[in-house]
């Protein structure tokens, strides 16, 4: 069941949705019967997205589907997409990778703005986490260096210790 057409198109930076965000996606296949139970967006980019789907309702590779979802940090939108990959997660769930198909310019702008905002928030959060980690270890490293330097200085400057090592080696 695992297959992929994803290698044939360029990839954009991915935004991985957070648990507190609206990750529900509504899907309709060729029969136009919409379903949303068991679906959840995992990541999204300017070119497509990945979502989970129940294995029994899963579309096939190359199939065109209709999607309705909330853009991170923005509004709901609907569009058409082509299934480019399927990856079985468990016996009941499958990861579905899609590529957006003929998106309007206004939809692309809304998606780009929403993703830019969320990617910027992630970048700021990573920088704050890094600063916090450096802040915690910022005092420990100099103290450790000073301790090691003082021990080495004590032993190398003590002639008695060197004489002891010299006589112990004989």
C-alpha cells in the first residue's frame, strides 16, 4: 500500500501542526461523499499537506480529492488536491500526502501568510529555548573551567608533588 509520487515535485518547508491547533480536515473523493472522522492534518506547506485517514476510507495514489481545512493562523479554505503518497501507520490508519491542484491566487496568498506567521512563531520559540538553555549552562561552564584550572595549577606548581612522582617511579 506504500507508494509515492512525491519525489516528482519540489518540496516546500513544512509546518508541523501543534496539538492545540485545529487539525481536522474534511475530505471528499470522486463520489463527492464528504468524510472527516479519523482525519487529522500532520503537516502543511505551500505545495501540499499530509493527513491521517482511516484505512477503509483512504483515497488511492493519483486520485483527485476535495479538501476543506483551516489554514494555521488563518481561516478555513477549500481546494482540490492530488494524492501523491500513502503510508500505512497502523492497520486502521494511513498517512495521506497530497499536492494542491489549481489553487486560486487568493488561496495561495492566505496559505503563504498563515504559514509565514506560524513558521516565524516556531523560529522565535526555538531561539528563546536555546537562549534559556545557554542561560542555565552559562554559569556552570565557567565555574567548571575555573575548578579544573585551579586543580591543574595546584598540582603542576607544587614541586613536592612532582618530586613524589619522580621518586615513586624509581
